[in-house]
């Protein structure tokens, strides 16, 4: 799964599987924790990511939603800046 960004110990990844992997989402990994975030609602739909890490991921998602949707639709991954 290609890495898109990394910040505060959180790794953001996206994986494509045509027609099998909707809705559009990203994977956030933090140590032994993981979460899947819907790109439209910005909510965690699966996983056990701690609340603080969820908040950080959501903040980053708000800044990058348009670029992430574009990546999902084009299926072309690019690195995005970390949350600072």
C-alpha cells in the first residue's frame, strides 16, 4: 500500500482495487493501531486508532481532501505534506 504522508508517528496510505474498494478512503497506521477514514465524511469507519490520533488524522484530511479525492479518482499516488 503506497505511503502518502507521515507525521507525528502516523503513516497515511492509500490502496486501489477497482470496483471493490469503495467508498474512497485512506488507511492511517499508528504503532499497532490502524484506522480507515472515509474521504467524504472524514470519519473513521473501521479500526482502533486512539481518539487523539483520530483527531490529528481528521485535521490532516480537512487540509488535503481535494487532493486525496483526485488521487482516488485518477489512481495516481503522490506524496502530500505532513501536518505541522
